[in-house]
C-alpha cells in the first residue's frame, strides 16, 4: 500500500471527476490520501471530502499565502476544528518568502499558532517552506524548546542542511514529484541520505505531476511514480519503500485508521 500524504482534493481541478480520481488512486495501490486545508473559510469543503470517502483524511490549517487574508489564526480555534475524527493534523502552515503573498510577520504568527496547536494536541504539523530555510529552522527549534511536537516538511525541495535539522528535531521529510524531475539531482542525493524511517511520499496534487506524467494534472494515483523513483534512489525495492513510507505515515498521523480492502 502507498499513501499520498499531501493532496488538495477540494481544489476545483478535481470537482468534475472526484469519484474517478479516488478510484484511480485505489487502483494504483494508494490505500490512503490526506487532503490538506489551506484556508479556514474553505475548511468545510475539505472536511466534506474526508467524510465522503473512508480512505481520505484531512488537515486543518492556513497556508502562508493566506495568513494575512485569514486574519489572526488562534490556536484554540484550530484545536476546536481538529476535534472532528477525520481531522488528523495541522497545516499546511509555514513560511513562503518567495511569493510573499502575506507579510512575513503574519506568516510567522500563523505558523506559531499552528505549532502550539500541534504541541497541545499531539497531532502533527504539516510545514510548507520556500525561500525561508533559516527562518523555518529557527522557529521550529525555538518552538521545540518550549515543548515537543511532531510533523513533516512537505513537498521537500530544500537543502540537505534543512533536511538534517528537521530530522534531528524528529520531523519527517515528504517527497513529491519534484524528486523525479531531470534537474533534481541534488534533491535526489539529499533524499538518499534521509533515514528510511523519516520518509513520506506525496503528490501535492493537482500540482507537480511526476515524470512520466509531467504536463498533466497531478492526482493521487501518480504517487506511485514518485515512490518508484525514490525506491531506486534509495537502492531498495518499490515494495520496501511502500511498506516503510506507509508505516511512517501511520506512526506520525496517529488518528488515521487504515481501511480494509474491499
């Protein structure tokens, strides 16, 4: 079984064929999917999808791009929304200084509120970081010193240094289709050095379709291509990679319950 640890099934790209998207994922051996919250005002739609399918779970959170528009995100509100049995983590949250759609201060406040929710509940944090490696690492270390929490760096495409710092804090590293791209030699080298028990795979669908699906709308079924390339990079079988990454996911996302095959 494979698990797509990060997709966006509530995005309009999937609306015309959501049932087909989920069925194709199942046919490709994807046993579970985690659809990710990016805006609190759109969270009901994310949750509705998780409630609709037994093998889809969800997170609640505010993407750093939305930090300003969403206003002051409170830890208490995040925790309240996470009481639902299908909500299994917080995010995606973090820092994005590439686009800076929201001021850095707003992103940082939101990030810390999500971290506090993760610490208080024990649910994992789903971190987005782009062009903000030092700041992300510093905040994670500062907050970890206040009390432990768990989480992952999603769609990882950053440096080996950040990967090592995250793993040292107990975080997981989630690889997307980017790892299959022709120019991703450095990322593949970094991935090969991440401990197997800290790796996850994801699509970030509908974005970043992996080779050989580049140019198409990404979907959870395509995580199989990313997993196959990652297994080759790690020098292990595809089956071993699937077993390890699925076990890692279930150990991290403790509210998730595997679905028995139909």
